[in-house]
C-alpha cells in the first residue's frame, strides 16, 4: 500500500513539474509572438529567467570592494538603531539560516544593502524601494562564521544621494557557507 501511494505522488509531482515547465515556456512563446497580453505576458517575461542585471558587487571578495562597486567613494554616516533598525540574533546556532530584519526610518530611502563581513562574498542582499513604499525586509542569510553585519542605506535628499550605515555583531556556532 505504501509503495503504491509513493509511486502515485512521484507521478503527480513529475506531471506537475512538466506542466509548469511547459506552461512557462508556452506563455513566453505566446508573449513573444504577441498572442497573449496582460499579466500572463508580464509573468512569462519574468519567470524562470536568470537575473541579467545582477550587480558585480555580489562577486566581490571583500566588504570594501563590494561597497566601492555599490556606492563608489561616497561618504557614509554612521547612524544608530533609531534610524536603521537591524534585528539579528546575538548568537545564531546554525549559520545556514540566520534570520535578519532591516527597517529604514530614514526619509527618502531608495536602496538597502546588507553585507556580512567575513563571508566569502560579503554582499548578501540589495533591495531597491520605489517612492511611497516602506523600506524594509526580512530574510535568512548564510554566515560562514561569527561576523559583523553591516547595513548601508542609500537615501535621496533633494538631488543628492546620501549613505548611512549601522553595524551589529553576530556569533555563529555552526557555519553555513560550506564549513
């Protein structure tokens, strides 16, 4: 009985994957031919495609290199928890899944970047926020070892872009980046 049930679920799972893959490809083809429009076409253009405009800062091997690629040599102002709320556990038992929450209370926030200083590639996340949205996110990151997490907020103030940062230390008992 159990083997028949397992075989049924395997078949259903494979069929669902095949239909989803075919459906995505079919919608992209129909959208390219101009035969479908609206949300289907928008979904078809964005689904199952690699990110072409990924920043090279994600490949940087030091936090300084990543920051130079992101903001150049622009100055950063150190701010406290009242302006950038960074929540991360002081002690993370598993470096493969460290919860991080960031909220920027800085007016005009356009971008929030998260760097983990001792990771092989320090830039862990970069989010852009359109005007009128509340700038913040929650995610889980991998940490190779105990490290400082740096949040950089880029905010527009008039015609100028200003950079703000805050830092918090997290200890990891079991590394999550291949260690």
